[in-house]
C-alpha cells in the first residue's frame, strides 16, 4: 500500500538512534536504499498511469475482444479482490482498535478509509493517480517528479506515435496476408484517429494530476485533511489528560 509505505518511511526517520548507534548503521542504510527504490517505483508507476496504461488500453480495444471465458475469469478476479479488500479493512480496524499495530498505528490513522485496499493498482486510473501523487508529496519528491515529467512530455507523446504506428503495421500485416499495403490512406487515418484518442486521455490525466497538486498546495488533499484531523484529535486528548 503506497501511502502506508510512504508514512512508515517518514516515521522511520524519527529514530535518530539508527544514525547514532554504529550497530544500527546498516539498518539506516537499508532504509535509505528502500526509500530510494520506493521513490523510483512511484515515479515509474506515475509515468505508466499517465501515458502507458491508457494507450495500451486503447490499442488493446482495437484488437479482437476477449472470449467470454476470459471475461468471466476477469469478473471473478474482480469480485475476489473486493472480498479481500473488505477482509483487510475489517482486520486493520480490529488491530488498530485493540492497539496491536503499535508502530504502524500512526500511519493507518491518517490514511482515509477508501485508500486501505489490497489491489489499488486495479482501481480507476484517477484513484491510483491520486494515491501516487499524495505518496510522492509525503516523501517530498513531488516537485522533482513534476519537473522530470515536464521534460519527458515530448518523448512520451513521440512514443505514443511510434507505438501506434507499429500496432497498425502489425495488424495490417496480418490482415493482408503478410503483404503490408503501402501508401494506404486508411492506415494513415487510423493512425491519426488512434493517436488523437490517446492524446485526449493523456491530457485528461495530466489535468487531473494538476488538480491533485493544487489540492496538496492548498493543504486540502485527503491525506492532509485526515492528518490534520488526527493531530487535532491527539492534541485534544492530550489536553484532557493534562487537565485530569
């Protein structure tokens, strides 16, 4: 779970003994390496959700539809994930209320319920994008990631054109008995239309990403709001304990 992992990595930084005690130095180095790898994974997933996945979906829809058996299998897997998510949420609630989570309880308390999922990768693209951006923000890597994305825009759109071109070539190569037609206006029209479809989705994704960034800048992102509520609740409880 990306948000959970991000919060745990931040929490680990509070343990100064990892850097002060020689015997724990290896653990500190391992945590730094894990954090670096995790940040790379978040950036890779963000690129995938913004550009690669929607384009693969569109190109996949241009092919023959899957058989009914595959569709039924997909439906079964989807229902299984829903059941797993419900069981996980129930177990986390029970463990949190009984105080069993200890080190992790701080993290889980400030993650909105809708993000406590096993298969967040299989949720809607907008949902997954939101989690990725908030995770990068928690790790203070959002600004750098956005700068890198801006530099990659031309390359990513170019990749879409190349990938679509190859897809159309491959499909027509099969349809025309392994003889690829040259100067075919239908192929060119298909290329333009399919690229345009993908460009629209990418632009929509980027607009959604910018909206999330604005919420974060305004301190109105879901995790930020829940974190503020959690801190306020803890402060109020501490004040009551002091009074009594």
